[in-house]
């Protein structure tokens, strides 16, 4: 101690020694003060890690993987993504991961890591009080649909949170983030457009362009954003032989558009759905008090687009991170007294979070004990046959729109296309599907096994064994032996039953499994 204080006045040395431990303890003290956020992040990470191993990926997850695995990057973007009806940011990420030797299983852990990073951003950077930001990450879309299920929508939350973080900081970074969001999905693209318009109006309203460097930054940001928007449109624009013509895919009836728009606003918020209307009334009331009603423009764009183009469960979930983003951007300063409309808006968010936490518990519990999809189990059943060099064909019993698409979910578990009548190791949504014609030609050659796809929106509908395709197989000497099915949890309901029915040639050698089984 004497050496440490040599040459210093006694009071100066003592003061210096007192400052050092306080400074050294500053970082741990700050971490200790954020212990609720760290606990929430740890719980979130543990829950996602618990759910991932028991999740059976379904065909939509496999389709992007198979496209990225099978194609060079130029062909992927120039030709094949156009049949997907979606921009290609997700496919580009998959393409990189596959070339980095990431496995299909590893993909889901990377998706979980992206979700954890997004949650960390929400917990540590958002201005929300603890009672609001601690439950939000555990809502069903943020902890399950956009964390465990490996689809392009998993990129939306982290981009929306980053947009909120940089909204008042850097126009260039904001333009890049909005452009990337547009390349996630078409429903995300209309959200990107709405946010960009809001930002432009805010810049004009507050005359931000009067800053000496602001006009140049804004102009460069517009160039970046327009370029990324143009790229998204180029990659998502469907080709002429797309199996559903663009005009036929879009709703034209005003009534159907209105119903779809309203459905997009209520289906993913509360149950019963009528409570979602009260939620939106509280949100509008709150943003009106903040003088920020304009920020609902991306919500309006999303609803109109969903009404025209249609929507699914994973589409409506985009509203949850969007609402978080809008509340983040418009959050009042600490000096402003919390008004009654503000209380209503925050209460609505907490109530929504509680409802969706219950949905999340239902989804994770169901996925833990039941099959989300039948693909993994079917692949394990087929593996010994594939090793023996058996010929396997695929067809469908019902679902003329999707045909044999759901068989794609089996292929990531093999190093090649195992179906003799699928021309590509992915599904190509184009007119003149070749798989059924090839199946009709291959049936006289009597493949060893036939996988029959049968799907239904209602899981309560039993498998139709009187279907003409199944009766044809019975007539041609095939015996039904196994069935693998999966069902998806949506809210407190189960929807989207998909089944793989296995038919084995009667005259074939004894199979590794002798007795029929249904899963």
C-alpha cells in the first residue's frame, strides 16, 4: 500500500484507493440491477431449448431447406424462389448455413439463438417497465412460432426491435433494416412500407432535414431502401407458369377482403376473438393520447394486404412484434405523467401477453407429447428401405391443390431424393405438375413402397380409406401397413392434420416391420 501511494498526498491516495473498487464493481453492480431481465432471458432460453428437440419440422420448414441445399445461389434467386411467393432473405441464410455444414437439426438451434438475441434486445434495450417487457417474450409467436418453428418469419422480431432501437438514431441503418424486413416475407414487406411512410412523414413534420448532414443521409437511405424493396419484388414476383395464377390467388370480393382484413387483426390476439376488438380500441386510444395514430399505418397496410392475399396463423403473428415496435418508438418520456389512455394501452398489452402465454404453454406441451408433423417418424421408418435400395413412389389421396407437397418434409433426413416420381428434391409450384404423371408411369413397374399423402384442415376427419387412389393401390397389389400423422396447435385448437400412409407391395420380400401400425 505504501508503494501504491508513494508520491501522493495522504488524502489523495486514500481517495484513489476508494474509487478503484467502486469502479471495478460497477459492471457487476449494473448486472445485479438487471437481474429480472437476466432471469427472464434465462427462462426464455431454457424454454426454447426445451421445445426444440421435441419439435418435428413440417413440409414448409423443409421446402426452404431443400431449395437452398439443392441449388446454386444464382439459380435459386433467378428462377426457383419466384415459385415460393416470398422474397429470398431466408433462403440466402439457409444457403450460407448449409455450405457451412450446418445440419437440419442444427438449423433449429440457430433459429432458437436468433430468437434469444431478439429477446435480449427487447429486455435490455426497450424502454418498457418490467411488468410489460418481462411477459412479452413468452407470448406464443415469440417463444414458439418464431423461435422453434424454422421459417422465414423468425427474422421479423429481431428486425422490428432493431428498427425501434434505431428509429431516432441513424437513417442509414434504419433504411437497411427496413429493406431487410421487406425481404423476409411479403406480409413483412407491407409492414416495411408502412413504417417507411411513417418515418418520412415524421421527418417532414419535425423538419429533420434542416440538419446539415440530414438531407444527404436521408437521400442515401432512400436509395438503399428502394434498392432492397426492388430486390424483394424481383425475387417474389411469380413466373408465368406459377401453379396459381397471380390474379386467381388474390381476393377480389370486397366482402372477402373485409373479412380477411378483420381476421388478420383479431385471430392472433385474443380468444375469444371478440376480445381482440377491445384490445385494438385500447391501443388506438393510447396512441391517440400519444399523438401517434399515424404509427398504425403499417397495421392498416398489413390488414389490407392480408385481406387481399390471404393469411395463415404464422402471418397474423407478425402483428405482435409490430405492436411492440410501435409502442417502443412512441414510448413517452419518463417525465410525462402516465395518463388514463396510457394505462388502458399498457393493460391491453399485458392482458394480451397473459392470453398468449397460455397459448404458448398449450403449443409447447402439445408439441412435446405429440407429433407436430409426421415427417421425422416417416423418415425413420423408410430409412432401412432406402439403405436396401428400395424403390419408393409418392402420390396423394386428397388435396388437389397441394398434391404431394407434404412429402418434401421427409427429404431433409436423407442425402438424396428418395422418391422415384419427384423430378426435383423440392416442390415446384408450377402448372403441369409432373409427379402425378410420373407416378402413373411408374406404377406398372411396381415400386416397393408407395407413400400416399392425405391432408385435412380438420384433424377430426378420419383418413378416407375409400379414396379412389387408395382403392387403386389395393387393386394393384399393395397393402396398407403404416400411417404417420401430425397436427398443428393454433391457439387452444388443433388444425392442419397431415398424414403419410405407407403401402407396401404384397409380393415384396418381408419388410423390417411385419404388423401394421398407426401413429
